[in-house]
DNA sequence: GATAGAAGTGTTATACTGTAACAACCCTGC
DNA sequence: GCAGGGTTGTTACAGTATAACACTTCTATC
C-alpha cells in the first residue's frame, strides 16, 4: 500500500502564483482529455476558487464575478461549480457548503480533507488505507458506493500555538 | 483492534417500537449522567428523529411539531437538535443537512455513516481502523482534531436489485 | 416561600444556500 | 446558412439557518 499522499498541505509557504498557473494548466489539459469545454466563465470561477487554499462559497464566487463586470445570478455560480466538480477540478466540502480546488485532477481519487476551523486552511490527503477500510465496510453492508465524504475538523498547529499566546 | 461495530444496519427487520423506546430510555439515562435537562420539547424532537432510521431534516421536525399542537419557529427545532447533538443523542449528516438518532449514545464515538441515496436508509458503523488512520494523518499534518465527518453514499443492495427488475 | 439568576422557549425578522423554469445566446457539424 | 445541443442569463422561489429580543420556567439561595 502506498503511503498517504498529501496533495495540499497546511500553510505551505509558496509562490501561490505558481499554484494558480499550474492549476489552470492542468484544468485545460483535463478538460481537453475529457472532451468537455472549459469556457471563459468556468475558467474565471476556477481561478476564483484557486485565489487561495481556503474553501470558497458559491455566493463569494458571485460577488467576485460581479467585480469582474458580469451580472451573475446564483445559478451561474452553481452551474460552473458543478461542472468543475464533475470534471474533478474542485472538491465540495459538505460540512462547510464550500469548494476547494483540486491540485491533482487527473487521477480519479476520493480524498480526505483536514480543515482548520480557526484559519480555514484545508489539507487534501489521499490515503488509500482509509479508502480501503471504508470500501470493505461498504461491501460488508452491501452498499454500492458512489462517493465518499471524509472531512476532519480541528485546529492547526499554527493556530493552536497562537491561541496559547 | 476490535472489529468494526455496526451500530445500525440497513433495513434490519425489527420491532421499531422497541427501537424507539430503547432510544428514549437511553436518552434519559445519558442526560441524567451528563447533568443536562431532557425537556418535553427535546423529548418530542428526539422521538420525531427516531420515527424511522432515515435522516430527518429540521423543517420536517417543525412540521411534525405543528401537528402536535405547538406553534414552533425554526429556532425551536434547531436549538433542540443542537442540544441533542451535543449530548450525543443524534448525529448530523452534513451531506444531507439532516439528523439521525444515535443508537449508542453512552460511548464517545466518531462514527462512519453509510447512506443509500435511493431509499435514504442509513447505517452507522464504528470502525476504529478508520478512526486510527484519520487520527494518524491528522497528527502528521499537525491538526488538533475536534470532529470527524465520514459519510459514504451509494445504493444499498435491496435498491440495487430493485433497479435491475 | 420569596426572589434573583440561569436556562429554556417563543417570536419576529432576516441572512444564507440552492434550484426550477424558461429565454437568449453561441458553438459545432451538416 | 441553419438546425441542434450546450452554455449562460434571468426571474422567481424553495430550503436551510441564525440574530436578537421577549417571555417563561426552573433552580438555588436566602
Ligand atoms: Zn498555493
Ligand atoms: Zn489554522
Ligand atoms: Zn428501528
Ligand atoms: Zn436502499
């Protein structure tokens, strides 16, 4: 079994511009491969989700789209987000009603998300051990699995230390 | 490591009246032990959640409370549900915005939920293997864990077979 | 038992999240 | 060009959740 792979860690100091560019490039490639259209609107929404590594809510997307000159209504944002999700380019965090970009869209994965409730940082992990346990349980119960939602909430080290001071 | 324990299975043929009575009894005991008050309203809401083993939404609770002669507004339901959740008597299914009764409230557990998207049946499982995997990952990332959300969606065997016919 | 404080519930209003339905537009292949 | 499907715009509304304050009920203490 391969070791758990951290797709996006907490607070990684990095050139985020690079993050964003890479995400957009991978999105173009993924859509090309899947034969679906990454339109200008979808590109804009994806880049908004990728503005940072915290979960983005649909109505935040709407507000930012307005700033960009569009006059969008809710369905505009939800449709774009649903497209991106089905293409594997973003994940939905159910416990927050929000979306994060996926840094590795080309592999079909069911990830686990570790979320800091103080600073909103999210780490995406792909631990096949967890997945196998869940799959085994599903089989035992007779559930033909469609999707996993695994979201762990807590306080990240940085925020935890800040609280002590 | 103990084997995964199925707290509530799919479609178990059973005397549900017994289910309900037992749940209410355990709730009384749990509240007594925790030194919190299981008021009449909270008792009513808990019994509504326990009417069946499918997730119950807050506004369904509201509607049923109206039938029982109250004239409740949303906060009434949400406050009762939040109380029951904090007392460990119900779990919230994040991916459905709904609540299910917990059949084993006395043990502090973080469960996994297996959900049939066709018939809404929910199975609650307590697999320490899953929990340990997640805990290990949280430690590695430096997340001081507060709560787990593990929800597996799919189609249960019974519904799957019905679809074939 | 009176009485203050805490806990619980009622009530109004409002914010946030998400979708149905239909119109208009645009792209692609014929 | 011109159908036809996919995408976006637009209006309206459904569903989920909380803030704020009033009122009641319970509990502890005198
Ligand atoms: Zn980045
Ligand atoms: Zn943090
Ligand atoms: Zn039952
Ligand atoms: Zn089913």
